[in-house]
C-alpha cells in the first residue's frame, strides 16, 4: 500500500478547519435535507504519513526515527457525525485509489465511491447529471498546485447546492508569474489563465511602462508589481464574481512563516438562509 507523505505545519490547521465545518454542516442540515454528500476531489490515501528523523542523545535521551500516521481528509470525512449519506473520493494516482478502496472496505455499510482520474473530469461527471433538489454537499479541493480549472468551479457554482473549500496555491501562482513578464513561458501563462478563468491577471499583476528613449527605442520593463496580498485579492475577487458568497480566506504559511496557500470557503447556493448559515459556521471557524 502506498504511503502519502505530505504537509507542513499548516496542514493540521487546514484539515482541522475543514473537519470543523463538515461537522457543523452535517449537524445543522441533517434534519433539513434527505441527502448530504461529501466530495473529496484530491483525496490522497486517507492518511498522512510524517517521518520523524532520529535525534541523537544529548541533553535528552536518544529518540529513534519513527513514522507517524495522522488522518487525512478522507478518514476525517468518514468520522463525521451525523454521517454523510454519500462520500465520493476522487484521486488521480492508482496506488492511492487502492488505499481508498481499502478504506471503503472497512466501512461496508457506508455509501462510498472511489473515482480514479483527473479531478476536473471526475467532478464534471459526478455533479452535472445529479438532481440536487433535496441534496446538499461539501466539496474539498485540496490540490498540490494549480490543478483546478476555472470551468470546474463554474460547474460547482451551477449546482447551487455545494459549499466548496478550495486551497489556492499562492506560492504556485507567485512562482509561475515570474518577476520579469517577458520570461513567463506560454505553458505557465496558460496554466494561470486556466486556473483563474481570465487573462486579466497579466495586466493587473504587471506594470507596463513603455518608454521611448531619444532614439525611439522602446524599453519594455515589465515587472510583476503584485505581491502575495494582491494575488490573493485577485483570486478572492474572481471567486466572488462567480459564487454568491466567498468568505475571507485563511492564509496558510510554511515553517519559515512564508505564505503558501489561501484556504477559501465559497458557497454556491444563492438562497439567503443558506448563505447566512454557511457564513456563520464558516466565519466562526475561519476566524478562530
Ligand atoms: C495535497 S494532496 C491531498 C491530501 C488529502 N486531501 C488529505 O488530506 O489526505 C493532493 C492529492 O491530489 C492528487 N492529485 C494530483 N493531481 C490530481 C488531479 N488532477 N486530479 C485528482 N487528484 C490529483 C495527488 O495524488 C494527491 O493525492
């Protein structure tokens, strides 16, 4: 079975925020809806493996090297009470899907589906054909990088039934949008545009002073002026243009304190009561 080694100091925080929301969501909506679904589009294996190095003896006795296993999002979702009526795990990696199938086998009475493949394709197949009346869902988009297409978010929004927790890689965007605009590779430019659903980021994130010297030579000194803050704001504005409600995200940092991700909660149901409830729960968790 494949071990899934990932995460840093903020991974536990991210998972605990999502867990708190899942728990409050299912408690609040259990009696109002006949079916509550959880869709984990980047599900991993169900476990998070952390390898601790040995610590030689010194002031304290020697600590041997050890492997710690913590719950990943898939196991966390299975533990939620009241239980979700249906859980869908999506995962690209074959060996991780095997681990998810094994997890499913441990819960024979639960309705669990493991879908192998790209999350964008799997989400389209799983949510478009569904009649959402009487159903509500939470989706967790937890990619390593920039794998979620804007068209996928449009599909989620169209359900008017799914609250989505979306981990946006600020570091990924920052890295792909090279400081010098002329150095952005076409593939990277296309990846950012696919993720944000617009090419407008380029004119907002870069200055464009086109100077002419005495000889009429053009100096295109196109430098990125957008910092992490501006990039996060741009993403938040894009999401707010699409979803009826988007909460102020939680910024997640690495061990060195550098901003790596922003965790957004976007609500696709335009109903005022639904927005009110999700906002109250979401804000109490995000601001805690
Ligand atoms: C950050 S990990 C998810 C961790 C998981 N949420 C957890 O808490 O255990 C990202 C996962 O997405 C998978 N993945 C990467 N690209 C994908 C894609 N395009 N579609 C679906 N899964 C993908 C990776 O194999 C990896 O397991």
